[in-house]
C-alpha cells in the first residue's frame, strides 16, 4: 500500500469524466487499498480515484464504521433535502454549504467485483454523493452558492482558510 499524492484544484483530471472499470482486477484492488490509505492519512471521509490522478470510476468512503468501496457507482434513488457544510481534500481549507438529497440508494461493485446495493442517509449519503460527483468531474464549488464560491476562491488565492458567510450580511 502507498499514500498517493493528492491532486488539487486546477489539476485537469479533477474536471474529467472518469472511465468505467471493465474488470475489478489486482490493479484496481491495489488502487482501492491505496485510496483508503491516502484517505486515512489525510483524515478524509472519502476519496475518488481522480483525486490521485487516476480517471477511473473508483472511490472509497469511510464514515464511522462504514468502509465503502465503490466501483462504477450509480445512484438508483434519492430523496429528501439536506444542507450541510462540506470540505474537499482537493480544495484544502475551503468549506461551503451544499444541499443534497438526504437519502440515497447506491449500486456499485465491491473490492471483489461483486455488485451490491446500499441505502444510506446522513453523512454517509453525503459522502457517497460527493465522491460520485468527483467521478463526474464535479466539485463542491459547483454546488455552493455564488457568494460562498467567490469567498472560497478568494481565500484560496490568498492562502487562507475560508468560512462561509453566516447569512445576515449581503
Ligand atoms: Zn472532494
């Protein structure tokens, strides 16, 4: 296993539509193991393959005791609405409020290439959606409100951390 280098905002692979995996072979399993190790080292709750420069539809999620491998993940159902702050390992120190469905039904392949179906809610559902967004080249900056996005990008350029506006200022 190895801790891989994270690709940060500006790296073109983060904006790429990742390719489906044809076979979950030893190479894919090694990628999965490296994603978990890299995610844990960075204290993240999820990591997509293109965040380490590999444009394939592979991602991992680690929320509480859940350790999820997602190969070729698809959302079969989504319901409700939930708004919460999200960060991203590829956009260090930028956070923004993102509204997403509160419950999702996920279908994906596991580390052995076996299909599974999972119903998730709360932080797990949010992490799953965040990682699937990555595989489609979508970042939280695309899902936060305009004012927040501007603030986050300004802070990034200045090398500061960014907190979203509290709401009572224009
Ligand atoms: Zn992310």
